[in-house]
């Protein structure tokens, strides 16, 4: 499930709602991205996230589909915020669930790595010296491309045959 | 044809959406960008280095050689920085 929204989220509430009554789930992995107070020794007063409505949702759905092809997953949730945020605020939530921990943990990292450079979001940082657009980080590109060299067969060995899957609605 | 801009491309061009008449001779994204650059100095500056420009045609990632004949919506933007 993909959600792009301005509002903040409550990870505990989201995870409880996602897993309620789903007794085949044995592991839940989550990642929360926050706005940092500084980058490259520069103070950040706020961050504004822009996106491409329509395409953003399509790309995130495709990344979720790619994750489901690599691992046996039950529920998947990605919430990405847009608009203006201050340091300490939550930007993004990724939750993956599976029968076992490996698939949940690995796919959670896959989703955040892929969406950072593959989904149409752009960050603008406001600093005391003015505002500027954030540029792509080589580390982020490497983190995303690393998954492309890891074959689907290698991923499959983490699945442990978790039986028939409940697709997220 | 509807052209969308995001990130610093939008900031520099000064608008996020434009409806533009594209000449028949413009077959792919590169031709479209060359056309834009011929219209105004601002476009020429924004699109001088195409290695920092990403493109989507009809909301799917594309490249400079992608044909635009059936395009309803073309977006030009910098590398993405989400998460």
C-alpha cells in the first residue's frame, strides 16, 4: 500500500493496523526517515518536498511490486510525506511484513534504497544562508544499484517458502 | 503538448507547467529540448548540460532518444532526491 500525504504519521498505529488479524506474519521490519538538523555542516531550518503527482504513486507501486517479486511478503506499507517539514519531523515510513525476519528486513532496505533515487521527489533545504535544492548523493545511487546486481535467485533463498501470500489491497 | 518541470528546473524556468506547440520535426525528447532552447535564453541555460536532466514521458521514465509522437505529458527534472 502506497500513501503520499502532507500529514504526519504514527508508525505504531500504522503497524498495528497493517498486521491486525494477519496471523501468518512472523516478522515486521520498518524504516522511518527524519529531517536532520544539518547537512555538510550547514544548519537546516526546514525542508520542502516536491513530487510529481500521479507518477510518484505509479513508481512507488512498481517498487513495491519489484520487492514482492524478490521476497515472499505479506503486507507492505510506504508513506511518503510532501510539503514543508522541520528538523526532527518524520519524512518517510516503510513497513514490510513476512513469515520470517530475513525477507522483511531485506525488502524494507530494498524499498527505501530504491525510492530515494527512483521515485520523483525533490528536496529543497532552507538554511540561514538561503535555500537550495538537494543534489543526488553517490552513496544513494550505489545503494540502489547494488540491488540490481543481487539476483532474484539470491533473494529467493531468504523466503523459506512462506506459503500462499496475502496481497496488500 | 504539456510540459512539466520539477525541482531546480522548475525554479529556474519559473513555472511548473507549460502547454507548448511542438514542431513536427521534433521527433524525440532531445529535439523537444533543442526547440525549447531555441525559444529563450533561460531554457538554453537550464538544458545546457543534459547529464543532469532526467525525463519522463507520459509519467514513465524515458531518455533523450524517446519518441514523443504519442506523448501527452513530458516532464523534465533533476535527479530525484526522495526518502
